[in-house]
C-alpha cells in the first residue's frame, strides 16, 4: 500500500508531500507520551530544573519516538487544567519558555530574575535621563517616570518575544531577541525599542521591530508603521486594563478608527496587562503581516544594529562565514 499524498498550503499555492499530516491538536501515541514524560522528568532532575527543547527532542529520538518534534510541542503547550483524557495525566508539572522547559522551582527563579532585570532597566533609564546628550537641546525628553515604566514594560515584552520567535532553526548559541531601547543610532523614526530575529528555516530569516509605548496613540502607530521601511514585521506594544480575552475589544473601543488603521496597515499588537508586583502579562491580539521593506533601508537597518545582528548570526563579522538569506 502506497503512502497517501497530503496537500499542504504554502504562500504561493500548495505542494504535495508523502505521508499523513498530524494535526497540532492530535494527541501523541500513549507509548510516546509516557516515554516523553519519563525523559522530561529525568532531564529536569539531572540538569537542575532546566532542559532545552532541542536536547529533549534528541533524547526522544534516541529512544525511538518517531515524531519527537510533535511530542515536544505537545509537552510545551500541555494544559494541566484542561479536562483531557486523550493522554495520561503527568505526575509532575513544568513550564515552557523560549527554547527550554523548566521545573516550577526553576521557573519561579526565572520570573524573579526577570523582575530584577525590569528594575535594573528602570534604574538605567533614570541614570540615562540624568546624563543629558546633545540631542536634548533639539528635542525635549519624555518625562523620566514615563520612560522608566516603558523600560520596565519592555522587559516583559522581550520575554513574550522569546516565546513567539523561538524556533528549531535558530542556531544553538545565537540570541534572537534584543532590547535596544537605549541604542540610538538613528532618528526617532529609525530607533526601535526591541528587535527579534525569526528563523523561518535554516537559510531564511525575518527581521522584527517592536515599538513600546504606554499610550495607544497616533504617534505610536506612526512610529511603528515607519519601521516597515526596513523591518519585515512590526509590532506595537501597549498596556491595557482589560483581561487578555477582552484586550482587543478594549483597544478598539478606546479608538475605533486608530485600531482599524493598525489592522489595515498590517501592524501587530501586543496587549500588556499589568499585574501585581508591577509585572505584565503580554498577549498578541493581532499578528503582523509581512511588510515589503526597501532593500537599501534594510541594509542600513542591519548596519545600525550590526552588533546585535552579528550576535544573532544574521550577518557575518566580515570573516567569510555564510549566513542566511534575508527575505
């Protein structure tokens, strides 16, 4: 009996690939699931409560789990509170973040470190404000409290980007998200707050720019839209008072025309709900469309933030190494 051909949609149409396609909502085989639980628990205990998805997948493949990647994805997004009898309930808990799995204790430590980073970012903004530069005579600075809270918010947005853009294709030792809030290599409409590199494949990446503001205003949208000159996808991040399920509605109700404009021009929206302890929950409420940046502007963008893109293995430090195609 021959393998069936599955029709897989692509950007330019569809292609046929051999074998059956497993739905993301399909439960793993019970034997594979039990093996995965055993391996994950062993690795977390062995490595101090943290193991990379790649390492877990490698061990599962060595144990004979055929669709190891799919099983790892099922583990990452497993809902402990959902009434699901498709797979056996695990006897322990874990958290998935960026490219790794964490034990509850290690994840709590990660959150504490994140809170410290947010406070440090806030403090660095105070120092930066106290050290005026030459541009202060031309453009008045935003109020320091405003800037400090922006930096704090940016720390939590950065963490959300780590989850959104984690990829099997990202080189193991390469960073892929960056806080460049204090880097000011260009004009106001060229200085992004956060950067991300999305590895679509081992040979193709997209550059992502993010603008963080405390108010949903036309100026925020104007800045974010301008980034489409050099970035492949653009997000704006803004606080909301509503819960995640109502965040999109809350932003639309606040300014219907501005919200519709954001959607029409293809910007993404990250809604940031403030939590106790001055932390934020960051949720995508609208995903960005692919922009069509100008090649010359994109090249200048790469040069403005060269050190970060070198760290991300996107551009070479002029030593002859081969790097992926920038789509």
